[in-house]
C-alpha cells in the first residue's frame, strides 16, 4: 500500500513539473538568446534571408510589415533558424520593417531596410490635356530618383531642362513639357509618353494632349505699346524700339537685330502669330502677348532660354496718354518697371523721367527718376519700394520753363510669394507683418520644398536629420482637405488645409534659397520681442508665460485679435513626424518660427499653449519640429 502511495506522489510531482514554466520552477533562471543578424539591407527585387537563433528557451518571432514575411513564427530552445522573405518593392519609397524575436524576457530586434527601385511618381498626372495653338508649357510635379524624358510620335512634344537630381532618396521636382506651335490648318492630338532614362517600356506613364490651331496674325493690330512699332514693320515699314537698355530693330521678312548699351549685338528672326510677337535668338526666345480685358488692352512679355526657362517676365498695361503717357511694364513686390512714350518733336525736351510719391499727382519736387537715354520710348526701373504700400507715379518732360506731366497712375505694390499667393498685411507698432501664415511650396529660386504628408513620417524625420527643408499642411492632410472640426478659430473664411498655412521644419525656414516673399524675411528673436512689446508685454511676461497679452495676436476661442495679426491654433509637427494634440481646450497650441538659434543649437520661436496649465511667450525648440511661419517686412535699404 505504501508502495502505491509513493508511486502516486511521484506522478503528481511530475505532473506539476511539466505544467510549470521555467521562471516558476526556477525564479532565478537567466534567459539567454542571440540572433545571427540584427540589420538586413535588401535590394528592391527582394530577398530570402536566413536568421539563426540560439536560445535556452523557446522563442517567438513577429514582423510588423506585410511585405516582410517569416517562414516560422516560433521555435524551440537550442539552435534553430527561420527565413525572412522580403517581397519586391514596387514603390518609389525606401521602406523599413522590424522583426521582433522574443525568448522569455529577452527581446531582439532585426531592422529590415529595403531600397527603392529606380522610378518616378507623379502627384497629379492628367489623363487628357487641351491647349491652345501657341507654344505652351505644362508643369508636372513628380517624385523621382532619376532623369525623365517625354516623347511623342509626332515630334511636337519637347522635354525641357529640369532641376531633377538623380539618386536616392527620391526628391520632389517639376518636370516640364513644351508643346510647339501648331501651324497646321487643323487641331492635332498625340499621346505623350513619360519614362525614366533606361527603364523598360512598361514603366512609362501616358496622357493625351489635344492642341488647337495657332491663330493668324492681325497685321493692323496697333492696340498696345511694345507692338505698335512692329505692326508698322508688318505693313512694310522699318522701325526701332528702345527697350530695357537695348535698341531692338525689326525689319521686313522677319529679320531682327539688337544692340545693347555696351555695344554688344545680337541677331535673330521675328514673327507675329495671333496675339503674339516672337523673337528667336540662337539660344533664347522672347514673346510679347496681347490680351483684351474689361479694363483695356493688357499683355505679357516673356524672355526664355532654349529650354523655356524664364529669364525675364513683364506685364504690359494699356498705353495711358495721348501722345505722352506711361505704361507699367512689370511689377514685383519691391520693383516697378515702366515704359514712357513721347510722340512728336522731342528736340525741345531737356529732361524726362518719372516722379513718384505716396500721395496723388507727384511732381519733380518729390522723388524723381531721370531718364538716362532720350528717344520716343523710354524704359526704366524703380527698385527698393515697400511691398504692400500704395504709390502714385507720373511721367514728366521739361520743355524750356514748362514741365508737362502724364496722368496720375495709382500703383499698389503686391504682397505675393513665388507660388502666386497674395497676403494681407498688418502694421503693429512700427513693424509690418503678414496677417496670414505663409503657404509657399517652393523656395525663391523655384526649387520645390520637400513635401512630407502624414503618410511620410519617415521622410519627415530623414529630412530633418539631413538638415533638409520639409513642409506639410495641417495634420499632414491634402492641401484641399476641409477642416470641418474647426469650431474655435475665429474669422476663418476658407477651411481648406492650405489656407491655414504650411507647417515647415526650421531647415526650410533658414535655407539660403529663401522662404519669405521678396521684400519680406523670417523674423529674428529680437523682432518678436519688439512685436510683443508693441502689444503691452513686458520682459517679465516672457519668462512667466503670462497669456493675457496674447489677446492682441490670437484669433481663437475668447481671444479677440485686437491687432489683426490673426493667430490661429493649428498645432505643429513633432520630430518623428507625428502631430501634436489639438482637439481639446488644454491642448490647442501654435507657434511661429524665428530665424535665430540659441547657443545650444535650438531655434527660437513665439508660442502659445491654451488652457489652465498653458503658457505662451518666446522659447526654443528642436530644429526638426514643424511649425507655421509669419514674415516681417524688410526695412528701408
């Protein structure tokens, strides 16, 4: 009987032993595990990698990506192995996965990085395009790591010079296609094929373009200055035009010559077709377009190189005056280019030019610009004007003791970025500020800023780590996304993401290619101090984070936007690309970058955090975060 009891006791002990884990049986048990690889770099075509596991305990494995598959998800103690099978990467982006191997309390991570293939992705490729018959250019935004080429069977499609830089990581750039003049008698269509250099035919993207017939020239069209001399040539006369420091001579049969003030000569051919005068040089071309509008006759003059890169562009307004008048040829944020016409006998004119003032009907006792060259057509420039200010100009000429003026022309200087966005401005104290957040997508040299939406957090982090500029719209959404949940920002007319402004990292803010519009700049820390001082903030306020004075700048919740600065709460972006909380009263936050950086390498900004525990003032943060931008106007030069 005792023997049977002993056998039963031993059986129960064995059952308990088998049902208990090692850490329960041996509390001081030490788990040990190694994996043969902790990082795997994979080519775009994919791979099958073997990972050896040595462990004194059973292990499990898990992948966080569907394209990175495991042959086994568990294994026994001892030495064993499993395979990591990486599928072919069809995306333009490099991608990263993580395989986690666990044995008891020991965790090993295997980082799997798969390169992206050579390729390209268009942001918004059309399926069909219709253009007029005159030469035109289509711009497409593309993300690529290689050169691209556009072709068509008909040969009237031309790939223009671009700023695409081959190599990884892929970059966003503009790809431009030119459609030549359609001088046939009927509309024409063709299929445009775009592909990377050296890629198989199957990679090509296509769309259809239909082009109308270029209109025939009107030889009697004398509606606008800059073409009235040319139309005389068309009718059998020879004339010269003094324009932008050059004497331009148009002769019959399309012969053209040009002499600069330095004596340098150029030759080419010219033609008028439809509403366009075209001058073709050996390495560039110039176009003058006419356009009927409700306000009269207007147009543009554009000079480009052989790749249609714009070298000079001006706007022609209607000739204003009866025998003596002024036309505004070009207008930028800070510069005015004018053309003055004087007909009749000029032998008695001792001086001529333009006078300018911020009051109506300026005279030569105000600021004047004297023409350095005589002649019936005078072109001049007035630089260093204030963006957003209103000026009045009049042409003048002096004959003996008499000064004759043209009619007064009122000019409002633009506040416009390189994308063509117009901005409101506000004066606070002695400073002029944009009354809106900056929403530009390109630097001032035309280079696109790297765009990283909410699906590209890795790219956002990589751009910051590489000190590259990057931007997105609020919450990483599409620029046309509607923020329906915004019920606390005041005075919002358009709730599209783009109208709240871009979210930029600090590297974009201080890029030498410049983010701010012409005539404006990113504020310094000291300029922010002056701004806050103008609305009653003391030095102590900056340290304590007293929010009461921010009532002058903010335009959300109970803040009244007294100054018109219109500071909306739109949150910001963390260094890892994630978005800071915003949808509760205590979490509403917004900040605006400065151009200054602390001794420790942290840029300064003006900020506001809403709520009982919130604060505001001037502080520093990390360069790779994303915040909005306000610009301040340049002072006098």
